[in-house]
């Protein structure tokens, strides 16, 4: 089929003219059997092919054939490279023919990153149906809003009927609750038809705690030397790590090639521990750019609490989620100073100014939250589009005890001012689903584990908050929603009846202004040309342009009244007529364009 897409890999299944080739890496087994689980299931001995590999070609098998592997003389497990597991993570895998989907987006070459306005969403709670098809139904709404990229929280098969996605265990299989592989491809294709990029969250730092059988027959997937918050680290640098590295590199290429995603966001890469001479992040990026980069624009984004700027830039990663700007804006809007917010509470405007002009606020400075350790690397040499800015995301909302959004934590005037800073600044803005219309539904932590793990996760979730004064009492902890209860998941679904005027009109207007006035000038901003100052409670930022002109921000992000200030250039946005005239009341934001000859 001319428009078919198929990523070739050494794992899993491959449909050939002679039948289906099944392949499994099981270095902990002396023998492996294949069970075709339809009709009278009969085990077939797989042939060892060296270095822990077992394979078998089965004639008569094809698309739709269910199968499992038998390891350790009795335990039947799904394929870790399964393309689809319709009966959840403990059930049989199903052979998928990736060439059966007829793509019609062959002319799609992606979009430049400076045009990106990212919209993060969770498939299960974004629409009433909680499916890939449900997302398709809202694509026109997102285009009208001004979004240019949607980012899906992880869709890899997870245990149970609902989960954030970061507990995925079958990393090549879209979760069946959301739809089939073809349903996900239809979502990507529909988005491309409307000019939208589609990014996917992937988790390469751990597997979920239920449904991962690799430790039984392929313990070399896990490190004996490194550990993470989620247990044993993935083995990227020990014995057998070549196959492990290939597994994750192929996973990235699989989503980008077979599903035509426009980019990946790699979750919590600070928990990827690799002492190899060539770090797995470096090798992965090089492989992606070498195999896809010349065909179309593909963007790799990091989440990295360590603020390691050396991963960003030409030939590496396009951008990183910038927690620093979120934390500074959150402190300003809410006044909260607990936990990591304490690192920003001393001078939030200064931290914000540094983010707006240099990328990271922490570029090697000591962090009290990290017990005095230095955090970050210099980032001022990077383009500001290397930083994804946001005031809400799944973590910052969902990791609160009750999943409250900013609409419950800050006054409306503060939210409007913060949005005006975020959506017009040179960094790439990201919205969390519903933020644009001031959604009041929470986004709580939810999962659906079985057995003893179910209660352990519930109790562990509640213990996490004991260090906060308001949850020191056991009764207060017990009030925290149980992540395993269906009601916790259902409460987190967006209520689309809230999507009226007001905040939604503001976001549409700001994104239109960004598209027409800011984006055309982004390539004119030279790294290192920006500067800021904080004087008498006012943040002033200037981004120099190639022609000597400048983009300028004047912001008073406080409830306290101020007074009159001098503005330079043409006002392109102001939160009020008074602010446009230079009279700054509470929560005032003014953006101006100053020509070269008008600058002092």
C-alpha cells in the first residue's frame, strides 16, 4: 500500500508472505513457547537464535491473531512490544498489520517550532467518551482557539480502566480504553488535516508497577546499580544494555514513523541514569534526527528537573518544559510558598524575569528545596523557544491533594494577567486542557490497580502530604480522594458546559495576537539580547530585535495599587485602558513594540 507506514524493529511481530515472525528477548530463559490463543491453543517451541533471543515463524497467523509467550515453564505473558492488547496488560497480545491503515497526509511536513502553541490533554478525561474519537470531535474547537499542537498524555497500555498513563507497561500498544491503533492513527491524521501537530508523552525512566513481566524473563532490563523513585532504574549502561537501549530507541521511532507523530515529550529524564560514554538521550536524539529529520519537522521535548541545558539545541532536543517559570508565576498568583515554591518566594519577579530572558531561573544556583545542592546549567545562549512555558499542567494540578486548578487558588484578575504574560512571551506557551475557559473541574490523581497494590497506592498517596501542615492529622489525610475509586476519575473529566465566553475570549484574542504579531518576530530575537529589571514592584523586560527595535513587557503582578509609569513604543496589548496609558493598577500587564529610533 503506497501510503502505508511501518516501522521495522527486532522486537515483537512481523507479518511476512510466509506468515508471522514472532520474536522475544528472554535472556533469563532456557526455553520459550509461543501460544496462539484462538481455537485449541497449542504451545509451539520457539527457536533460540543467540544472545537471549527466541523466534518462530508461524504460517497461517496474521492480523488479528492473539498470542502470548510462555516463560519459566508455565507463566504466560504478553509481548512487551505488543502493538495492541485489547484485554488489558495481563491478556493476550494481538498481531497488528501496520500497513492496513491508509494515510492521506503524505504532504504533511510538520510545522516550525516557533509556531507552537501546545495544548496538553488526557484522552480519558478530555471528552465525554474518553477516546481518541472524542478528541477528534474537539479539533475544530482547538484550531479556533489558536492552538497549533496537541500533546497527549501517555497512551501506552496501562493496568485497569483509567490511569494518568505514566504507569504504562506495554509501551508500543495504545490502551484499548481509548481505541484501536487505527483509531489513534485517525486522530493524528485528522489533526494534520487541520494543520495541528500532535505530540506524545512517553515514559522511558520506569515501567508501571502492575503488568510488567520483564523482570521474570529479562532482568537485564533493570539496573542492579541505579535506583529511582519508582524502584530499579532501567538498565541503560550495564550488561545487556544494548538491547535495552534499542528497545526504547525503536519505541521513539515507532511512534514517530508508524503513527506519524510530530514529536515526543520524554517524561522525567532526570530519572534516566546512564554512565555510558554516549548517554541514551544523546543516542536517541541522533537516531531520530538521522532517520526522520530530513523528511519533516520532528520535535523532541524533555521534562528534566535538573535543568540540564546541554541536551537542548541543534541536533539534540528542541525544548524543555520550564518548571521554573511555572513556579514563579504560581507564587505571584497564589502567594503559596510550600515545598519547591519556597525556592521562588524570595523574589518571584526576579525569577520570572530570568525565565523570560534566559530560559531557566536556576542555572547552577543553590536550591534550598534540594538541600542546598546547585541546580541547573547556564541557558542564556539558547533561543527562548527552547523553553515551554505554562501556568498549569497535569503535574502541577494533579499532584495537589485535591487536584485544584488555578481557578480555585487565585483571583480572576491575577489569572488574566498571568495569561497575558504567558501567551505573548517569546517562549513556547502550553495550556492544560480546560485552562482556556477557566475550568473548575479538578484534575486528580487516578489509577486502577489490582490486589494489594491497590491499597498500597491509596495509602502512599495520602502519606505524601503528611509534611504539609494542613494534612498532618490522619483525618485530613483520609479526606484526600482515593485514586483507585472510579469517582476520582469521573470528577476529573472536563465539563464542557463551562466553556462559555470570558476567559475563552481572552485566550482566543491573545493567541490571535501572538500568531499575527509575536510569532513573525521570534526569529528576530537574538539569544542573549534580552534584559530585565525589577523596580518598585514593576517587572520590565526588553527583547532586542535584529533591526534595533524591541518587544517590551511591563508588568505589575500584585494586588497592591501602583501608579504611573513611562511606556516605550506602540501598545499592542494592555489589561486595561488605564494600563495602556501607563497607569498600573493591580495585576496590570502592558506589551509594547518600540522602534529603534524611539528607544532611549
